[in-house]
């Protein structure tokens, strides 16, 4: 029985482990990082793990993939406390936190139904407004705020 | 300002507001100036707005420019399914400046990114209408002799009224004191109050119109619209609370002026119209001078 517990999330030789993702946002993170289109890397998704910090958390393990900062910072919108563990030769060689970027382009959907971006083929652009640790997005077009609770990912 | 679009009132700095107002005053002295000769201005009105369109067209005509365009989406190729991008790219080829009104919010910013000529936003849904705000500033400066240190009362629909929101942003450069007078349902949204707090600008909130205008330099009236209320009963309760009449002007300051973006329905009684404090019709005339100034500035002619 003990062995099974260990096997539930297996170790990787080289790659990235993204930890401390809020369980409810796992699929948003997958979508933002385009993991659903990757065909060659082995990936493990785990969710609904107990977490003191988040209540329930999710974990992503990806073999043979290392992210650029600019790429990974995009997930700050939905997983601001996420931690990256860079694994080489089964060892954690680096730990990284995500930073909330100043601009969000082509990721989020504006929550204003009357915004031009929801009616015509316009790339969404937001300026990030950090307010009491919450990430709110101000649409560069309609100037309305999309808050974290209403955040949807464009796909 | 040359070749720069005007989409949102925050696109201009304090100095730029003052520059535009200075040029507007020149046009008030000499409204007919042939500086736009040989130029073509496109007025694209994807939703009808007679007042704004006529004001812009009057401004262009007095500058000697020619106008092309349409007055509502039904007479444009939008009905054939053309995207805004394609319309703007096409019209950019035919004109030196685009003046656009569109029902979707953010459409003007998008148009300015796509266009190869400058764009003036003549209203994008409930979002921005910067030339209205500029003419409000001009009217305030003209009647008060300054924009600095004034007490401005805003009355009516402060929740959805884009003109009052823009005016707050613009006036914030001039150390104003605001009095917000509205029913609870239509109070000034928190984001604007937080903005004022961050700038250290004083404001009060009131429910009663009555004596809260006695120390005001400007009383800015807006319409309380029935369709803003989820509960019709709530509308019935407040609809007659914010009607300004002649008696209410007793005891107000000598220099006080009443502004209104128009159209008015019943929120200013007609008995106010003959009072020297009523300024909403001259305010509309100021719109032509202000728009002349903005057009001239953007085209680099002033």
C-alpha cells in the first residue's frame, strides 16, 4: 500500500514541476501554457491534493520541458502562488516563483459583454492592476476591470 | 497632439487640456477659418447621435473641410458583415481624419490602432466621449475664469454617467472639491472615489439636492434614466428628487453655472432656462469651438 502512495506522482529525471496551483485553476494553467497541444513530452497532472496554503492544490510535472520566464509569468493570473521546481538528473536545481506581468496579451477574456474584443476579432490586451494581492485586469479597449473571479482564458 | 488620436480623456495631460482650451477661445473669437481647405474628414456614426454629429460637422464646415461618412450603421457596409477593421482601413484611404461613434466599448481605441489617420472618439458605448468632456472644461473655464480650486456638484446618475466620470478625471488636475448628489442606486462607483482618495481630492456624497448646491461654482446635472433601475418602484421614488427648479437657485453663488450634457428630459425645470445661471445651451455652442480646436490641433494646423 505504501508503494502505491509513492507512485501516485512519480519523479521525473529532467523537466519542470509546477506546484501550488489552486486545484480549481489546473485546467486554466494547462490552457495558458498550451500543454494540451504538446504531444512529445510526458506529463503528469495531479489535483485535489491537500494544501495548507491553498486548501486544495494541483501539481503539473512535465518531462524535458523548461519554461522561459515570460512564458511562465502568464500563469500568475490564475496561480499567483505557483512555484516552479527545475529538475535535472532527479535533483531540484532551481526553484522559481512566478511574477505577475504588467501587460497581459491574448490570454484573458474581457468580462464586459459590450467590449469590442467580445464582438470582433481583436486580440485582448490588459494592463495588470495589483490591488491587495488580487490580480485585476484593466482592458486596454473598453477600460473596464476584469477581476480574478471572472477571469476566463481565451481559447 | 499632432497626428495623435483622441480616444479617452486621459490621453491628454493638464498642459494639453489648456492648449486645446486656448485654441478653442481663438475659434470662439473667429469661428470661420479656412485652414482645413482641401482636407477630407470622415464622420462614421455606427449609431445615430444627431447632436454630436452636427456639432462635429459644423466644426469641420467652419474650418473649410469636406465631410464624408454615414449617419447610422444601416447605411454602412457593416450590414453586409464588414468588420470594423476593414471599414476603418478603407476609410483611412479616403480621409485625413476619422471621427467615429460606435455602440461597442473600446471600438474607438481599436479603430485608432488600425487606422492610418488619427481618430477622434465621438462616443464608444458607455465608455468615453472625450470631446464632450473638453467642451465641459471649456464651459467651466469660460464661466469661472479658471479651472483651479472650484467646487463642482454632480447631480443625478453618477453610476452610469460617462460624462461625470470623464469630468472627474479631467478636473482632478485642477484641485477641485466635488459634491456627488444621487440616489443610493446611482452613487459614484468606488473606483472613482478611490482615484480621488489617491490624489487627495476632497469629495462629499449626498442624497438630497436642496442646499448642497449653495456653495457650488458648477452644478453639473445629468439624467436619471428609468432603464437603469431594476425595480420600477425605486425609480418612481427618486425620479422627482433631482429636478432643479428656479426656487432652488435662491442663495446659490453669484458665479454659479448650471451645466448639462443634453438632451434634458425633466431634470431641469424650464423655468430655469431664462435664469442667468443656466448655461446648458451656450455649453452646446462651446462644443463647436472645442471640436474645431481639437481637430486643428490633431491635424497640426494650430
